[in-house]
C-alpha cells in the first residue's frame, strides 16, 4: 500500500517538474513545431506550408516514416536553403499504414508505431504539430494529446487536409478533426460535414 | 518550335505512352503545330524510341530529379491525373491535358483532376478519346489557377501562436 503512495507522489512530482520546465522553455520565445512528413506528395505540401512560416521563431522537428528516403531528402534540401541555418531535428518512425494495407492490420501497425512516437514527443515537446494527412500523423497526434493532457507540452494540432480531398475527408482527417486546434481544408464542399474547418477561399499549397 | 511534354509521374502508364507514340496521334500533334515531343515514361514496360527528323522529334526518358525545366519549355503538357503533376504544371501556368487511366477511375487521386477540369483549369480525357480531344480542344479558354492562399494560412498560425 505504502509503495503505491510513493509511486503516486513520484508521478505528481515528475508532472509538476515537467510543467515548470515547459514554462521556462516557452519563455525563450522560440516555439517548437513538429512537422509530420508522409510519403512524397504529402511532404512536398508540408514543406510549402513550413516555408510560409517564420523560420527564426520556430525550432523545427520532423517525424518521418522509416521507409521514406525521399521525404528526408526533401527536408534536408529545404533546411539547407533557409537563411537562418539553425539546428533542426529529425525522428524516424515505422509506418502506420502502407498503401493497400488492410484496415485490420493497420490497427496493429498503428499501435506498434505508437510506441515509437512516445520518445518523439518527449524529445520534441511540440507546441505545434503540423500535419497534412499521412497515416503516420495519427499515432504521433495521439501520443502528443496524452502528453498535452499531462501538461508536458502545448501540443496544439494544426491539420491541413490534402488538396486531393475534394468531396470526402481522409481517414486521418476524420480522426484528427475533433482534436485539432485549427483544421484547414482546401475545397469548400467539406464545410458542410465539418463546420469547424477553415476554408481560406482556395488552395493553400 | 512548338513542344509537348508528356509525363506519367512516378508510376507507369503504358497505355498513354503507346497511344501518344502511335501514328494517328503523332499526326494529330503535328496538325496542331507541335513538332517536338518529350516523354517521361516512369517505370513503364513500353520504351519510347527516339525519333528525329528535320521537322519532328520524339525523345523519351524514365525519370529526372526535377521535370520543372521540361514543363517550362513546353507549350502543352499531357499528364496522368496525379495531383502532384497537375499542380506543378498548372502552377507553372502551362496548358494541361490530363489523360485519366481508366483502370484507376475510382481512385480518389482522380477527384482533384476532375474538379480542376470542372473549374476550367485543364482539359480532361482518356486514352481512347485522346485523339479526338487533341483535334477539338480549345486551350485559349482555359482558366489560370489562382495563387495558393499560403500567406493567409501563415497569418492564422502566426497570430494564434504569436510567432
């Protein structure tokens, strides 16, 4: 009995410590953004979104699926072109869904990659999560939401639905929609079913 | 020189490459005044045979790191329905003819090309209607794709997070 009391105290202590650390970190002014890259096309769009944001006030972290060499190449290229050559961080995670994988086995691989997402969140402590649809974003966002609930990170999700989604939302979009801070769509048709979404009057990237 | 650039993206689309290089299609392209054809045929089985004569040439390649140069040099781009290709071509302000792979008709990737066609940004056909489309299409009526709202997006994020 007493043993459990000590464990509980320890957990509370750690959480309080994390919160204090979070406060001291945000004081420095730089916000941490975790950009979640998927396969080819998604990554090109993601980088276009990132390049519109001020590079000097953001500390950039990238999560990349492990089978995706192209995305890593695109990220390195983008970072090398930035005028403020600041440090950036890349994390590799197993893919949660290969194209044409069945939905049932997707559930298991998503759980599997979820385990890999916990250290990503612990290391990147994201204020902002930027995702534009790849399946990889689901386990990362879930991990981020848990740590946000514990007060470890700000973990606000910015979701941009792919421009390919004209009449129906992607699976990732449907799952992330209720938990996102800002949810952008690129075609107005989706507003009827997702009224909280933001449509800027045209394509975003 | 009036040139056409054909692209199938990272996939293969043998039916398109075969149709484009067929005799009737080559004649149709020449009728419209095109005398230089460049074909990016990806991982297709059907290899493009180079043709070069004084008034007409065909050249093929599988992949390149960037096809931006080929797009910039073209007067007309004939592309598969892939979102990346469509947006790259329209973003470069080029006339675009999308040829849909009927085998992928239900694929949601095609949704975008269809919508862009409905909005008048591109011409849309299948391999079997390519010939008649080339003869009848009116490229001057195509509507330029508006600039993306990337700045507006950035403003939302900047003000929310006080960046």
